[in-house]
C-alpha cells in the first residue's frame, strides 16, 4: 500500500508545515513557537498513521497440513510443539524471521504442505535440506537456522517464494525422507480446513495455550433448560479464572452466557435440592488452602452467593481439599458428596461429606465428614505405576449401601477404579483385596449415575486402547503417552453391579493421543437421551492446544436413545504421517 494522507506524502506534509511555520514565525514569534509544536504534533500523528498502514500491509497466510500449530518466533522460544524445553531459537536466528509466526507440526511429521495469501507477498519456508527444486518457485536465501541442544543439532535452510497469485494455493517444500517438519514463517498465520470438534461448541478459550477449559458441569433444570458451568473462558487480563454459566433453551442447539467469571471456585458440581440451585466445590483463600464451599442461586444461575472469607456462610469445611464435578446423592435422609484431601506433598485421603436433607446446606454445622482413607501404592502390583486416587463418585450400590467409586490414577494401563463403602455418616471403609476393580477409563475423571429404567449404572470415560500406547514422537512423548494422559477416546460404559463394567458404545476414536482430549465428561439423563458436556482439546485455526490435557473448547454432546440404540462411533483421523504407527 502506498499510503498518503490527502494525496500528500510525508515529505509534502513536512514541507507545507515548515513553510507555514516560517510564515507565521516571521509574523509573530509566539505564533512561530506554536507552529513548531503543531508541526511536531502532526508529525507524530502522521507517523502513527503510517505505522497502522504498515501493519495493515502485513500479509495473512493460510496453511494446510496435519497437526499444525502456530508459534511465535523469538529468542529463547520453543521451536516445535511438544518439542521439549531444550529445542529453542538461539542468538544466531536470522533476524528476518524474528517476531513472525511459524506454522509447523511436531518434529516427526511433514508439517504444512500448502500455503496461500489474500495479497501479493514474499513467503518464507524453512526445510531440513538443500534439495528444493527451484522450478517450484522457492529460492534459497542463503540463511540457515541452527537448532541445537545436548546431543542434537538440527539445520534448517531458508527459502523464499515470490507470491503473486492472491488466493491460490502453492505447494510447500517437503522435508527430507527421515527429516523434521517444514516450517512456514509469516506476519500472521491461520490454519485452513480445520476439522470441528465433535459435538456442539459452547465456548472456547480467549487465548490459546494461555488458558484452558476446566470443570465442565451440566444440570437439567426443572423447566427443561440446560445449565452448564465451566472455568477458563472469558478470563480477564491479570485475573484468575472464574466460573462462567451458560444456558440452553433449545435442548443444546444454541447457548447463551448467563454470568461471566462469577466467583473463583474449582472442582464444582451443579445440583437442585428442594427447588434451590446449588454449586459445591473448593475455593482458595490464599496460599494452597482450598476450603470446601457451597454457593446458591435463586435466579436460575445468573447470580450466585459467594463467601467473603473463611468464616462466612457458604464455607462448610476449612482446609485443603480436592474433588471434581461429581454427583450428589440423597440416601437415608441425607445429601452426600465425595471429596478428597488436597495437601501438597501428601497422598490424597478419600472421604464423604453429608448433611440432613432438611438442614441449611449453606451452614458448616449442617455438614459432617467420614474418616479419610489414604491412598497406598502398596495395594497394587509393583509393575504398575499408580499415583493416587481422586475424584470419587457417591452412588447407591445394589446391596443398598452407599459407596464411593473413585478414580485410580494408573499410568500403566489406565483401567482401574476402587470402591469404598460408607458405613454411616462418620465411617468409610475399604478392602484393597476385594474393592479394586477393572473399570474402562478409570484412570481419568468420570461421572457415575444410576438409571432406574435400565437398572444399570452408566458412565462416560476415556478408555485406553493398545494402539495408543505405542504412539510416540521425538518431543516430550518420545517414550509414549502415559495412560493417565491418553484421552483421545470416549466411551459409554455400563454395569449392573458396579463391579463388572463393559463398553456399550465407543463414542469417539481419534488417532491423536498427543493433542486430542474428550475428557472430564459430566452428564445427565434427559428422557431417552444422555446430555453431556466435556472439556475438549482439539485443533483450531489458531493452532493446537499445548497437549491433550489442556482443553481449548467446552463442548456439548447428546447420546440419543442410549439404552436401546447402537450409538455410531465418531472416527477422527488427524495424523497422516510416515513416522507414526
């Protein structure tokens, strides 16, 4: 863009202002001083306009490719997605790429294969060899990028393409046969033809990789509307992530924000009791403390109570605790919820809280807790890497007793859970020889609910399949993805006795255990269907999430006629690469 103001260049403007200044200066010295300031003022305005104009001239590139991320280039920045902390841009990085964005894949993959722009521009690409055919239009610049760390040195060579066909795709140089991803550099880059995540997107994070969606929870309100809560979206600069509440009045097709960043509470669930809406979880008052708190809404989730300090109404247990969006259960005249301790450096202790159903749930004196049972890795085969138990679910067992079915964080196979039995409001017991069960997806958070129509217990989980255990890349997962982080598969499982579980339907299968996660499903029965919300990690036009654990989407799913129909599997093939199994 040849930017001019009123068809005048910067030199024209300066000459006019200077000549006017001399004229006024000869007439009046005071006016001359005023004119000097005026010249400076207009000069600053003009320079600002020129800066804006130059920014508008920056080309926006679109790229196609498999598993493409967008990363800013600067000294000390990580080069590759999930590449580890050692492979960074060094001081010898060519200045022509500093401050730009890069489009690339994990090291083992090919990276972008096509690029285009809406305007004429020069495009830079870096490849790991010097055998690029110049007839394709890519000309070597003579500059090299050296990426080195202990025992590793990668040499990249810069090529430039004179792009003169706006809107048309051009092919990008491929890496060598056993080489590393091609890299495209530009002022602004987006990923084209990105698949949409399964289900309906309710929200996504404002800043990819800086925030992540957590604590998805859903409730079907008495009028049939859906209320959903999560943290991590609409985070304001310099503030912690509060809870955002959403409502759907059309069975999940569209969603409206009810309340944004409303209170700093974690691990919360949503439930109705005596026609009152509650949310129960933990909060921090400073340091590592996570008191158990409960909130109340009298307007359908728009406004909520929130305790001012640890002595306020709504703080029902002081200390350091952890949990998740898990159910409450009415049993023997009391309302029950599973919890765990969350003391840093100590193994979690599972316990259950309860209060009389006719008591004031907002008051601490209404609640009592069972004893806590500490996790012990000695209960398990020494060949297994089992870290903790967390995120328990209270449910009434077939024998009429109340139990806590808890996630076992098994990083070797990921398919275990444990069952603790509530003897009374003060007593919790566990037999490690009998009460550790096989549970598909038990290594990640799950929600269990009992269905009176089918007479079965149901859950949505992330089972671990053998093909995903074998997948690895040259970055942080060079030894494979731990089972505790394999979340790229989602299944609907069921049981008649809480101890023997089967996969009824595999809902989602993705071939990407590195970046895809369909996790922390919270769900409810809605007639013949199940409605669920998930924290979903998935590709988008801005690039990739950091990893499968760090979700960038809040999504909604409906499982139609789940009791009787076979629910079709959503199959996602995102990795198309010579080095992946």
